[in-house]
C-alpha cells in the first residue's frame, strides 16, 4: 500500500503531464524539461537528515517519527496535485504556476519516498529485504498504472480527444488522482511504527528550528543563484545549452553549500549538530566500504540511466508514432506495468535465492538489450502488435533489474542512518538520468 502511494505522483509529473501539456499546445522541448520538476528525487539526501532527526509538532508524539513525516508528505502531495488541476497551462502566464505546482509535487513525493524507504528497511531484517523490495515495487507499479493508464482513461472519459484541447477533462482527472492518495493516508493511520525506530534525539525545539532555518537559507540561495545564472548563461544550441545547464546546477549547489557552511560557522547551528546530521552518514558509508565506495557510487549513478532517460520522452514518442491515448494507456501503462510487476517479482525471488551480483548483472544486460526494440518500433511506426512485444520484453527486464537494485541499495545502508544513506543512493541513481532526460525533447527536435 505504501508502494502504491509512492508510485502515484511520479507519472503525474512525467508521462501523464507530458500528454496534457502537448494537447495544450506546449512545445516538445518545453514538455520534457518539466521532468526537471522531479529533480527533488535527486537531491533528497540534502533534507533526509532533517527527516531523520527533526520531530514534527503534535504529529510525532501521536504517530511516531516515521509515520508523522509520511502523513505530512502525503498531505503535501494531495495539495500539489490539486494545485496542478486548478491551472490551465494553455493560458498565458499559467505555465509558470503549473511548473511551481509540479516542483512542489516533486519535493513532496521525494520526501514521501525518503520516509517510506526508511520505514521499509526498518520493519524487517536484511534477509527479508529482497522480497520486501519486490512487494514494494509491485505496489509502486500498481500506483503507476492508476496514475498512467488510469489518468489517460479518465481524461478520455471526461472528454479529452486528440486534436481538441479540453482543460476541464484534465482538471477532473487530476482531482481524481489527488483523491486516490487517500489510500496512503489511511495506510499511515492504520499501520504500526517500526520497533527499531525508537531513537529520538531529545533536543530542544529551538535546535530543530535552527536546523530548518539553515536548510531553508541554503535552498533560497540555490534558487536565487540558479535563477540569476539562467539569465546569464547561453540557452541556444543543444550541446552548449546542456553544458550551460550542468554548470548552472553545479554553481547553484556550490553556492548553497557555501552559504550553509558560512551559517554554521556564524553559529546558526552548532558544528557538532551539523556534522552529525549531514557529514557523519557519508563518512560511515566510506568507512564501511573503503576503496570500493567510489565504484559503488558510480554503479548506483549509472545503473538505471537508460530506462529513466527513455521514460521522460516515451509518451511523446508513442504519440508521435501515431498511437492514441487509449492505446498508450492499455499497452504501456496497463499491460506494460503488469509486465514490470512480474519482472519485479522474478527479480525479488532470484535475489532471495542467489547472490545479488549475478542477478544485477543479468538485469543490466537485459535492460540495455531490450531498448533496441524501440529502435525497431521507431522504424515500424504505428504497429500495435510490435508495441505490445517491445513493452512486454522491456518492462520484464526493467522490473527484474529494479527489484534487484532496490535490494542492493537496501543492503548498503546502515540502520544508524537508514533514511539519509538510502536517500543518497536513490538520489544519485536518478540525478544524471533526469538531467539528460530534460533534454530528450530537444534531442529529438534536432
């Protein structure tokens, strides 16, 4: 059930939103850049330490540390999806509001993922993690069916048709998607807090307020520097613009980090607290894995790159090939996700019975090879039978690779820093693919 709640928001930023924006007349290159709204997933390690250490007033006392944060994130997700529903991107100036609501959804769902990942790792021992990962992945994919196929079916039911933009159809669809998140809210209220999760730091409220102020100041610096650099750096030419955006992102992150360091030195937060919150979890990982640590981080950063980059542009690709919304919903968002669930369960069983390394290697090889089927689909065009074949094989491979990889990441984490370390790993997994994915529309145009 938590997997379902976690899987709902992601496609409402990616594929379902991309079809909505295309029907509203938004350019392909702008549509795929909306995937950057989900970059919160790639930087969630920055605020994961706060979630690990800062209690929420009233909620933590009543629900426990993990469930309090899960509930807050779910309420923010519902607000963000409803906010997107109330914005018509076809109206002049409204696209910025849509982007802000999408960014809020990305931030909220990334926060949601941080806590659910920690909850999942803490409720059972290591030997159960592969099957927990497979079950979580199955729920996640079912949530994606609802937000992917379900959203497209609903949009068609409410009156959205190719060649004729209907804002009300998409508004009603997104309001229904917001209501579907109530599944996660009910689950949070009914489940128990993990027994291992009794560690609350007992620090005064003022200390927590200073920690949050430090994070807010760093975010503000990041936003201001990123915004100003966008006016100065070149935006013409695909390669030049890509390099400029990477530089922009790196400089904004460096400025935010420097601002945080200066505020710590100025005494906003005592150095010991800042070190224990942001630095100690990283040092723990390097201390446990030594020279292997950098190779592990490189593997994490590259393992899912092809699937994530392709996923940003996939719906636009299917639409350009001539498939209708209902065909895409049935073949890709329903049948395809069922294949991914099957692949995930196979991957979970294999990872439970055999060593993780050979299962991960198999998943990586299959994920690479099956992408070649989409080259053939691009050459064949509107061939529904071949679409089903490509989707079936590709999603089986992706599900197997994903389940093994989640189990691998879970095994790398220390129970002392569950939320922070898993957030670092899952953030790194998506950072480069999502930056590249934002340019997938421009790549196609050129």
